């Protein structure tokens, strides 16, 4: 996606605090995330940016837009559990706990199979990239501060954002979802789109 976006846009792709190569915060919650994101926007953006946020970070982004919408021009939320009533699927609990407790190639592959529509077909698009990505994700999952950050992120990112808060978002907002998402079902997005009047773009050949 990024190579296509940079043809016509300036794109900033940060590591969130405590994930990737970035240093962890003492705690990752709504307040610290908002402070970090405001500082990031101030350092990197000359104009108000479009914020695109995926999965658990989509929940935090929605809360940020409700409180600090003057920092953004537009919000795109992709597969975020917190925009509706969410119960983590049993299958996701199993693969996520397994990967967290024993991060190895086998548990990582099981997690990828749950997240992706077709792991093998995805890998065939670029085997070298995919294998590097998997190895990197595994190395991060074995890092103690990343484990701690992920626990905090799951807790805050799966909590529902009240509709009254979502309705305070005054900038244009839209939803993007994979039709075959097993982590955050499409029905959650459809219901949110109806309640909030946000357009929903469904990607047919995709999962989470």
C-alpha cells in the first residue's frame, strides 16, 4: 500500500511507542497515546494530516479524533474493535495467548493464519518480504517491553468508545474493513456505519 500512496502523498509511518524499534513509554493508554501523536504530528506534518489507523490503534485514533480533531483533516479507521460492541473471538484468544506465551515459528504461523485470508497466497506475492516480516514480528514478540506494551494496547484498544464520544468527531471519517475479518467481524463495522453515518469501504479479498 505504501509505495502506491507515496506516488501522490507524503506518508509518515511511525513505530508506536514500545513496538517496532521505538522505546516504550511507562504506560500506553489514551492520554499518553494522544500526547505522543500530537507531538508526532507537530514534528512531521506541515498541514493537518489524514490519520489512518488499523486494528487496536484504530480505537485509540477514534478517541484522539474526538478530543483533538483540530489536529487532523480526516480519519480512516481500519478494522478497529472499539467502535462497537466487541467480544474477542475464542479462536483469536487461543492463537494470541499461544503466541504471547510461546513466541516461536509455529505459534506465529497459527496467528498469521487467523489474521490473513490465505497465508500461503499472501506469502507467494513476495516470499522474501513475507519471511522477513514474520521473523521480525517473532523477534519483537520475544522482547519483554513489547510484550508489556501489547498487553496494555489490547486492554485499551478493545474497550468500546461510547457513541457520544464518536459523535464528537467533526472531521470526515470513514471505515475500511476486510470482508473475511475473523478478528473484528464485518458486522461490527456495518453497525457502526449505520449508527454514525460513516462510509464503509469493504475489501472483498481480505481479512484482518
